[in-house]
C-alpha cells in the first residue's frame, strides 16, 4: 500500500492523505495553504529537528522548546527552490560538545541529502547565551 494518497480537487488544489494515520494536508497553488515547495522546505526543517531529537534522546539532552523558522527563496530558469533558510531556536543551554553534536545530527537529515546541490541551504542555530 502507498504511504501517501492524493486527490486533485480542482482550482490548483489537492488533498494528500497519510494512509496509515488518515491525517490530511491540503496543498494549494494560490497561496491559501501549503504549496508543494512549501512542503519541501517544511520537510527539511522537520527532518532536521527529528534528527536532532533522535540524537538528543539517545544522549539525554533536553530539546524542550526548540523551534524552527523556515524561509524558501525561489529561483528562475528553471523555476525551482533556489535557497532554503532555516533558523533553529533553542531555549535550553548546552555544553559546547552538545551544541556540536546537535549541529552534526541536523546535517544527517535525509531530506537535506536528497535536495539538489543547486539548492543553497543556510542553517542558523541560535543557542541561548
């Protein structure tokens, strides 16, 4: 069985369903909801958080309050995502070793490794002082 099913609703809108859970996402080409490229950028941010969470959980590091801000920049000729800017904000304090561990774990994100090298990815990690 497919992981995701989709149905075109007309007027540049689609509905995607995560088949195992039944969770639905509306995708829109008019900016009224997530666009396909928004979902790509969001997937990158979510994947980076997940990879950090896996590492943190195995090392007993508290990530409570971590958040991301994601911005995509479109490029022309051909039309594509040219750049994704991700800011990761942490609310907890960490040792230098933990910071490096979290940064390296974010780099292992499968979505990041899947995106074309033509898509510039900028990641800023804001740790509290």
